[in-house]
């Protein structure tokens, strides 16, 4: 895992129906250490283990998160606008740029949160099975 890129001073932010990470990356090929990156949508986030996996199958180690009660720096907002503008496809009209700018401002303000329904999709599923659940159906029926 030591070859896995580290994202530091990061925040999970919601863009429409997805969540992405934004932060400063190190150890990522072809990206200068300390560069601000906006990931593709996150598909799994495990803060306990300290990892995130994105839709593009990139894996990141999570460093120190950006404090939730502080606004993100202006460079983060600009990086988010640039990523959203490039991801949308089609012409970048004045109204589309205004909408993207509004979303970026909302995401970068202090206290910005990701909807609980989106967070629930990102958390790892923990399953535990007891002895009864490990039996075949006919073994379970015979015991009951």
C-alpha cells in the first residue's frame, strides 16, 4: 500500500448524485506532488482503514482531512470548476458555467456535507455470519 498515492488536506464533496475527493496528492504518476486533484466519483470510502477507491479504479490512501468547519482554499474551488466543466461534455455556455460555479462554491464552503444516502453507498459492507447461516438449507431444516 506504500506505492498507493496519498491524498492529503482532502474533503469528500458532493457533486450532483456522486461524491468525489478533492485534495493534495503525492505519489501519483504523472502528477506533481502537492498538486490539487479532483478524483472521479468515489465508489468506496473506508476512513477506518484510510483508503478510498474511485470509479476509475484508482486507490488512494487518505491523509489528514481538511477541517469540515473551514472553507476550502480558492485553488480547490478552481480545480473543481475545471474538472466539472471538462466532465460535462458539450459547449461550456455561460449558464452552464454559472451552474458549475454555484455547485463549486457550495461544495467548498464551511460545513458542506454529503447526503447520507450517498455516504451509505460508499461505506464498506460488514457481514457476519453465525453457524446457522453457514449450513446448507437442508442442514438448517433438519436442525429446526
